[in-house]
C-alpha cells in the first residue's frame, strides 16, 4: 500500500536534486556569517522578495517570532487574525518571550482583516494602553489569496497610522502563482515578510525573514537569543536554493490537483466541499452523513492520511500527484457505501 499524505505540504521528502545539493554544499560557520551557501540563499531570497536583506532560520514559527520581536518592544501590541499562525498556532511566543500583546480580530471569509475594524482597534497614544505598533497579515490564509488591491489598502492604512506591516507569507509563492505575478508584487508592500521553504516549495527544513538591513540586523540578534543560530547550515540551505530555483512554477500543479480532488470529492453523497472555494493547494470538506473522526480513520486504514479537523483539510504538494486522486476519491466513496 502506498501512503498518500494530505495532512499538510510539510510532509514532502527532499528530491534527488536537493539531496545532491546538500551533499555537495560548501559550508562555513553561519553564526559568524561565514557559510557561503546560507549567504547565497539569503541574498537570493531578499532579491526575489524585493527587500534589502534576509536571515535564514530553522522554522516559520521562529521567522515570525523574530519579526515580532524586531518590530515591537515590551508593552507594544500587534493586530492579527484570530486564526493566524502568529497568534494561534505558534505557542504564544510574542507574549511569552517578548511581552508583546496581541489584538486579535476575526478573518473575513476571504482571509482578509476588515481594515475599518483594524483602524478602530488601534490604541490611542495614552499611558493606559499598549502601544499599537504592528499589523500582521497572512497570505495565503487557509489557502485563500489576498487581493493586490487589498494589500495596497492595508499598506496605506499602516503608513497613515504609523504601523509597521508584517506578512506571514509561509505560502506567499502559492499566492503569487495563483495571481500570476512575481512574488515581489506581493512582498514589497510589507516591512517584513516570512516565508517557508519547507511547505509548498518542498525543502526539508527552513524559513527566511526578509526586510530592511536594520530590521534583519535586529532579527539576527533575536535569532541567537532564541536559539536559532546554526553553524554549518549550508547543508540545509542548499536544499532551499533548489526549492527557490526549481519548485516555484510547479506550484500550479498543486493548485490544479487540489481543484481536481475537490471536484472528485464533491461528487460523493455524504461529503460537502465547494470546488469554487479552492484557490491554491488546500481544500476543506465536511462529513454530512456519518462521523468525521471515523471517516478519517477509514481513510487512514487505506493508507490515506488527512487531518482530523472540522472541517477536514486536505493539502496537495510536491509528493502528491494527479494519479493519486482516483484512489482518494474511491476510498472516500467506500466509507459512505459501507455506512449505507
């Protein structure tokens, strides 16, 4: 039985090209700034995203944390979505390690924050309140792509209210491919951008934080403080270079596979999924005839791994191919046939 893993796009395994690059990587001590492969990756990332500098870190959680710590001081506040990774899914690091207060707001169905509401929750310059310093957006957000005109409006608001603007762009390349624009059309609007090499781009580990020279200087110090200073990190950076060079355009395949999978699942009585809502590499479905937990267990017994969430999320990626779609659809159909 061949396992088909749709829990996340973090489950991919390094390609042959990545393994070869890792084996041959030229390395040095990155804490001293002497790893040439890391330096090359950081320069490549900064150039592609339209920023002055970048810093390579082990994870997206740390990349976002460094941004928050570099933009804000103790007692400051950042505005963020209720379901954003920088608020809900990264251990509360900004509050735990930075004494930075979150001001969470609900995302709209399209993954945006209502900018009028954002404006209303910005605190007055008054000793009674935390100082609002930063607005955080997420792109993609649950697979949804933020429109370019919305980003312009968010940037204008941030400038007008003297806020910094950070993007959790873990899957920002998915957004760029969906919009058919160069990624810097999205990222250059922000004061800092975090993106993952280990999600849709398929590298085994690593993220980058991009920003101004001064911001990244502060972030490098926080990287050391939070334990992210690596030594001969070129071994893993080499896989990231391959990811940036070879795996961006192919994200369109993941998007097409997500669409095709959604259409297949939409034809199953007992499941609810709207293919029209699938923009990138994620689809969400609900079990309407049966139990979601038992459905997920049924799929697992057939070698198909999905997240036991409500709604159930399926994520396409580098190791999921079009020929896997019939097997997933057939397994799902079998659950409802058995239940009947």
